[in-house]
C-alpha cells in the first residue's frame, strides 16, 4: 500500500513538473517573440533555445527560431530548421511560406516556387501561399499569371486580405476597374487602418473621379469595364436549363455594374465625397430595384445595405473613400463628431463577414 501511494505521488509530481515546464516554455516563447518584434532576434534565439529544452514538442518554438534566423538574414539557417520541421511532420502553411521566402531571399527563386507549390498541395486553402506564388509571378512581370494566383487565393481563402490587395492593384491598372472597385473595398474592410488601406482608399476615390465624366449638364459617362464576355462553366448535373440561364446572363461590368452606376450618377454634377455618398446610396437602391441583388448577389453590396440599415452609410462612405480627398473628409468629421463616433463603435462590432457561401470572386460572375 505504501509503495502504491509513493508511486502515485511520484507520477503526480512528474505530471505537475511537465505542466510547469510547458507553461514556462510558453512564457519564454512569448517573451522571445516580443524580442523579435523589437528587433532583438539574437537575444530571442537564446531564449527560444531554453524554451525548446523545456518543451521539445511545441511546434511553434522551432518556427520562431527559424523566424529569428530569417530576421537576421541567415536564410540558410532558417532553411535548415524549416526543412527539418517538414521532415518531422510539423509543417503548416506558414512553414512552407517562410521556407519559400527564405529560398527567394537566398537567391533561389526556383526552389521558392517549388516550395510554395508543394505547400499548396498540402494546404490548398492557404491564402498566404497563393499570395507568395502570385508575387513570384509579379517579380517577373507575368501579370496575368500573378492575377490568377491572387484570385485563386481569394476563392480558396476569402478572409485573407492580401490577395484582394494585389488583385485590386492589378485591376486598377487595367480597363476592368469594376473588379478593382469591389476587391479594393473588400480589402479595406478586411485590413483596416494600414498604409495599404490608405493606398487603396485613395485609388477607389481617384477611380470614381476619373471614370465618371460629366461632359455637360445632360451628358454623363461611366467607364469601369470594356469586357462584353460572360464566364460560363457548365455542370452536367445542373441540366440544360441552367446552361441556358448562364448563357443569357449579362456581363457583370458592362451589363450590370455600369448601367446601375449610371442611373445612380444621374442628377450629380461633380465627383466629391459628398456626391459619392449620394451616388453609392442610389446605386444600392437601383441594384435592388433592378433585381440584380437577387440574380447577381454581391457580398459587398449586402454589407453596404447592412451598414445603411444601421444608419451609418454616410460615415462608412467617408471612411472608405476619405483618403482620396483628405480635406473634405477632415471637414466632414469635424462637423459630424457624433455620427463618426457612433459609426466607429458600430463598425468595430460588425465587420464584413466572408464565408464559403457568400464569397466574391470574379469568375463567379
């Protein structure tokens, strides 16, 4: 009996010790991450080594060790650690991403591409890996190939912001700005408050300003698309009626977006934040009245309706586009402090939600 009690006490002590070691390793790991963020990667490596001794099974520790080497521009050191993680079945999409980035920075671009592709085989829904593949194509000015990866990433991982950013940038420099307008606004909702958000906010405003033209008091043109083709994917299970319906569908840019926007612009004389609020308000009404929201639902427009129903659409529009006309935005906010604060409070608690069911990507339309 005494022997049994002693054995139980020993086992309990070992379990408690293991729990203590795990907790202490986690503390050291978090402290090391803070050091890396502060630019002290060398000091972080010593702390991470101690953490790994305490908990050798924590996969986050070798990842952070590799990241510290990466930050120190010791790419070969990072590569060695990350390859070992993959061999030991400790890989995540982030591991493949950093390994590919390490190869790229070490001047081994073909190995980087091979790594991202292999990562996508294992993690086909990893938006960060589509991003890296797209960037590799951008680096060689293969813009169509880059766009294909960014849009594949949007489809596979709709809540990941960076693919929207790059897709929007490419479309802003094309004749198909309609897709930039939607990808760009989704992006600023997903990644709030960054320098990239400010950049895309400006581009959204400037594109409205350049593509809505008032020729005289009675003549208005809008030009956000030149494409008259429709994307059709035939699914035999859906039957011939579904194919006929798809073939009869209007091109989204020239057949849906532009005519609806033209109706909304009617009556305006200039493009400003104030008039764009009016235009976007009327656009939602027309989009719904014309039956587009039922036939061609767009999650961004659904969200705009939600913002409008909550009474914050004016503030939202100034927020989305305000970096394009900073003075007008500042003046409006100065004159509407209560509206602005109420919007921010609501907006913080009601972000744009993207799911498999409502996600937006170009080939869907």
